[in-house]
C-alpha cells in the first residue's frame, strides 16, 4: 500500500524538511549522471566531489555529517533562493518489501537535523542502523537537475556526502 502525501509530509517534518509536493515522472529533470551510473560509482571526470569522511563511531558523527552535507549543498548550489530542492523518497508502506521511489520537492527549514548516532528524526528509508547507531543515507537533486548529492554509508564504516556536478568540470 502506498502512503499519502500527508503521511510523507509528517515523516519528513521532524527532520526539518517541509514537503511541498510529489513530482510526476514527467516533471523530474534528468539526473546529471552518466548512463548506468549511480552517484557512488561516478568518478572525478563525471564531476564527482567528495566531502570529508566521518567514522560511524565518531562521537561527533551527527554534527560532522550535518556540516559536510550543508557545506556541499551551499557551495555547489543545491538550494534555490527559497531553500528548495528535490529529495528521493520512498512511498511504500513500511511493511512492504518493494520500494516505491519518487522525487519530492521539499524546502529546508531553518531548524533541521540529519540525525545520526543513537536516534534521530529521519524516516527509516533515509538511514541505516549499524549496531545501536544509525547513519543517514539519502539522495537529493537540485530543482534544475544540474547537480545531485548522495549521503551514504561506505563499506569501511564511514559516512560522507558526494556531489555530482558536471558543470564544475574544468
């Protein structure tokens, strides 16, 4: 069963994301990725830029991930003048085994929190549990599709944000 837009708005609100609307497939700009690539397997020649990595055992994980994410968002232009961007969201019911991914237009509020650590405000599909801690993992894109960012957990137990922004290539 699919969750509603009102339910999605309620899931995103505690993290400081104001849900504006779900985009139809026709409204989604093409991502700035080479064919058959996701953000994590893009290379510098595709416009990939990496933030510093943070170990999941670092007691300052939430603050460092937040700082890295916002620093990349500001530097590379994720947010428009109204602090709006696209967020990859899962509309499937939490009990469903199959995901129903879509893009939602959201606004970053003044008070926001990516969480990380013992608990946090993000929906389950925006984080992974590692032992008794969770780490954020999600994908965002600028409204015009010229850049994509992915905050991810790596196999070596670190977290970082990567930006794919081909327009920044020399």
